[in-house]
């Protein structure tokens, strides 16, 4: 799958959202394999997190963590919407310091 425009560290990759079994986890499909991603937000987001949507994930820094991915963004139409509650501040900072966001 493709890379995502924002300079995440580690780089974000696209995946397909499958479902949300708990408040803080999502089942995803990435590179043809089913996996689990952590959701850093307790909001319901039912209108955003619908099965089949494209999402952006980053690899967890701890390879032994139960959720090997972090869910960051969800594709909505032709744009992206933040799922990570900490991400909006980072996005604004990147924009203000001259990083190019598409």
C-alpha cells in the first residue's frame, strides 16, 4: 500500500479498516494480512470508522506490544481526518513551521 503525506516517524502506511472490537483497538488489513491497531481516542467516531475505509497507520515502537500498529488517520472523500487525539496539534505545528501538507 502507499505512503501517507504527513511526515510520521515511523512513516505511515495505508490499510483497510475492518471493525472496532474495543474502544481503543481496531482490526485492520495491511499487506493482505489481518492485524490490530491502537486507537488513541475514546470517541465513538461511528461515522468515520466504517468497514472498508482506508486508514493510515504507523508501526508501534515496541514490537512486543499487543497492537503492532497505531491508527492515525482515516480517508474521508479526497481528504484525511485525524483519529489520533494528539495529532491535530502536531499537524498545526508542522504547517506553522513550514512543512508542506497536501
